[in-house]
């Protein structure tokens, strides 16, 4: 007998789990299917294990700086296998937590590959997580697509020799030489991780500066920090092919340069994981490989079918996926009461000197505002005794007429922790005067955001 549900969620990542749990807590009959990892990419192959590896690299820098503060620290070596084993244990624990949360909420769990039979019928078959699973079919009034994304490989000769981010978490040994292709979140963060753990790192990217889409002033500052962190940058270059040789690989770049390396790491973006779903059977439309859906209602072109998280064409971050799932569950089965400000979603890149931002960049702001720019660059206090190079940069983007702070940007120690607090101020549309009348917490880097009173420059709105 075919089971019927009020809601069926395909994908047990952060967004799907939140949607299923909130819907069940509001009395809906809910089921969820997962093909690979309970908790999704963030918990298993993304944010969480990556942050643990970032911490590992940070400890190395702290040990190196410790003698400047009087600690008699002998030279030490990093044990990669210890880190990976400890990381794996924590991820396994989190897997169990996600399963437990769903079960306690009364959600029915299916393990396997889910695909559409029609707009209200889903088939669940064998998958990586359940290779011997029998085929089952269920019906649901509402179906949520929350299958996330998967790494994209460049289509170049020798691409099969490269690893992607999924592979980096399970390497048996740390490569002594790593060539990272791409300078988005993943490329920058893993370049910092490998360099911090002792690898020789080359970073290849097509743009003049890393992190396309972020504020240009921060991008230029990050470019200056790369060599200070043991990373050799190759800006404005594209890879042409990967060649396997006796002692590793050769990455050939346009223009003739060759990088000798032990590992080629493609950090060249991600794309929605839609192929297994058989969307055509349900009539779900896609555009440029994504499902068009707005974060505030998650609707697709088919009534009763919704899409959240990385499969959509809007925000592709864990917290936004969680918010989308929560909003949808409450709208369908509860009392809508929560709202999120998606436009002021803070973002962070956990590099050796982390970068964080909230609100508009200078380039975005001048499209519709006359803006005042306030900046500050300084050596963080914790680096004064050690002499470690690399300055902190802080920036406020302010509407010149209303004085509302449109954006806050920072690169330097503790940037993500500081910007998370400032995200409240940006969301609340506080003004530069509100910042100026706030007394700083001394001595901290954060106090600089309330003491930047001298205008750096005024930039008029772009014509047209």
C-alpha cells in the first residue's frame, strides 16, 4: 500500500531538515529522503569540516607566534591523519544528531535516491547510502526539492586527475604541493588551509583579484595578503590541461607557464544536484540549470512543488536555506510569524585572515546612491609582538543623504564574529550617527567600526 504524506522533502541538508522538522512540529505528516549524507553538504563536505580544518591551520600560526609572547615552543609537525580522524568522528556525531532531530519530530525517514514519478508521486530507490534498498513509492500533497549542489569540474584535458572539495576532506595524506584552481569561497579557504598546514600552494584564477562579487577594495587587500600566507597567486590565468608525470602532475596554464604539483584542486564552483530527480516527470521548469524560486515563497511553476537552498537561482548559503525551509513550513502548515532579511545576509570567507561582509559593496551601492566611504587599515594588536605581517581592513559604505549604513566589510582576525553583530545594525538600517554615538570596547579591533569618523572619500551615484 502506497504511503501518503502532507509533505515530502527530497534532501536532508540544512534547509530540508529544517523544513521537515518545522512542518512536523505543526502537525503535518512529513517524510524526508536522503541519498548520501544526513545533514547534507554543510555538515559533511562543507562548512563544518572545513571550519575544523581552518582551526587546525590557525593553531599552527599561533604556535609559530608563541615564542614572541614568552612561550618556549619547540618546532612541531602537523599530523594529517589525526586531524582527519578527529574530523570524521565529529561528522559522524552530527549525522546522528540530525537523524535524532528528525525522528523526535515525528518525521518518517527514507534512505535512497528519490525521483519524481509525477507531480505528487516520488519513487525512492537504491543510493550510495543504501545500495541494497528496495524500491518504494509514496504520494504527497506537497513536495520540497532540497537536494543541494555538487562541485563543478572544468572541461579540460586531464580533468580526471584533479580533486574537488568533496575529495579534499578524505585525502589519505596532505600533499606537499597543491595547485588550487579558482578563487571563490572554496578556493581561498582551502588555499589558506593547505598553506597553513605546511603545503606549498599555487592559486590560479582568471580575475585580476580573488573573490569575484565581493567589494573590490577588500578583494585588492586580500590579494596583498596571499603571498604573506605562503600562497603564490597566478591572477588573470586560465588552466589549459593537467598532465600526469612520475612524481605528480603538471598544470599547464595559458601563456605557457607550468606548475609542478602533487595535487590539482578544482575549486571552480558548484551546480544544483538535479540530475537524479527526473524533474520532467513532474513538469518542473529549470533555467540555466537551476530551479527559479523566490526565497520568501519557494514556489516553482508546478503547484505543490517547492524548491529551497542551492537548487534555486537566488541565495546559496546554509543560513538562507534554513530560513527558506522554515518560512515554507510555517506558511504551509503553521502560523506565519517569522521573517528574515535576505538582502542583509552576512557572508564570510574563512581565510588565514578571514573576510566578512554584510549589506552592499561600494560597487553595488553607487548604482543607486551617492555614498560616503569610511575605511581604516591597521596592524592588529595581537600581531605587534610577533611581527606577523598583514593588516586588518575595515570599511563602511554609507548613503550620503540619509546617512544609513548600507554595508560593512572587514578582513582581519575575528572578522566573521564582528560582522555578525554589525549585521543587526545594517538590517535595522542604523545610521552613521548611531555608529558614531556608540562607545567602543577597548582594546579591540571591533571598536574601530565606531571610531571611523573621518571621511575617506565621497563617491557619486553612477550616471544612467
